[in-house]
C-alpha cells in the first residue's frame, strides 16, 4: 500500500459506515475498515482512537462551534435566542454532510451502546452551552434551562432533517422547531 493516500479520513469514514450498515457495528473490526478503505490499521489509528470515534470524532469541534457562537451572540440576545443562533450555526456546518449524517444516524440507531453514547454527547453539549451562557452573565438556572431546551429542540429537528431529502436545510428545521416551542409557550 502507498505510504500516503489522499482523503484517508474520509475513506475510512465511508468504509466504516458501509461495514456498520452491512454487518453491524459490533461485528465490524478496525482491520476490516482499513482494508475496505485500502489503508492500513496504523493509518486508521492516526485518524481515530477506536471505531466509535468514526461516529463521534467531531464532538469537540461541534462543542467549540456551539460555545463560540453563544459567546458571539449579540449582548441583548436572550439566553434561548443565543442557543438558537448557536444551533443554527452548527446546523449550517452539519448541512454540508447530510448524506454522511443519514448513514451515521442509521448506524447509531441500530446499536444500543451507540445510542447511549449519542445521548451522553448531547448531554455534554448541553453542559457546554450552559457554561457558555453563564460566561455571558446568565444565572445558572436560566442557563441550564435554555441549554437543555436547545438540545431538546435539536433532538427534535435533527431526525426530521436526516429523514428528509437533500433540499431540506437543518438550520430551517431548527428554526421551525424553535417556532413550535414559542407557539406552545405563547400566552393565549
């Protein structure tokens, strides 16, 4: 095999998702992923700590994007508006990988351990959002409620987007879910 191959990370992701779909996550080995990608196991480990990281490796980037967007929100933005803006920004980034997101979600939904890991990731993102809001001067209870609400909204919008056609935009799904929340909480 060649010492350097272009787009090794992307090839490994594609190979892993193909194998997770065909064989299941638990029955897929790192050696099989590397072989399918035409790479070595050593190359796999240069990009991922383990096969779960193929699915969750972008968590730190997503966390940083969300917390940065909260920090950059206008000073007069409400805590929930700051979270909404952050989630929409993240949605724009995720939008670029819609086909990957579909395949990733299918792999996660087929495995209880991965579903649990996804929930832990989302809880971690909620904690990071709450911390970012507190850094803006938002009181702890309000920061936690806004962050948890934002993640609940995201959990509502994301599966709709994943199941939709390629013309559907994740930020639009997130905005629609926030509009639904505002409609539910508006005084009659």
